[in-house]
C-alpha cells in the first residue's frame, strides 16, 4: 500500500504534462483549399434481387445452362431419360 501512493503520484504528475489539444499539423486538413464532394444518396435496397418461389426445374437442364460455353437454345442433348426412351 505504501508503494502504491508514490506510483499514483508519479502517474498524476506525468499526466499533467500531456498536451490537452492535438498539435495543429495533426488536426488540420492536408490542403484546405480543395473542395470536397458531398456524398450522394444511394438507396439501401439498391442492387437487391428478388428470389421468389418458382416451380421445380429439371436439374440436368439447369446444369447445362450454367456450364461454361453452354448454349441453352441448342438442345443437342442425348439424355435418354429426358427424351423418354
């Protein structure tokens, strides 16, 4: 307890030496002559897509649509189950 009092006094005396305001070169803007642009408004829901419920689709056809180099109009599949054979 006796050692705590001098340590507290040292802390308080050093705290009194700290500057109360930051130096002007830290608080000043880099170039005060340049005008800044006010931020524009952007809606919160901008770019949100609707994901509604849809009917189930054939998973084979969906895979063909998203495959690299796929051409969904060209139906050249030889899938026997899809053609009813």
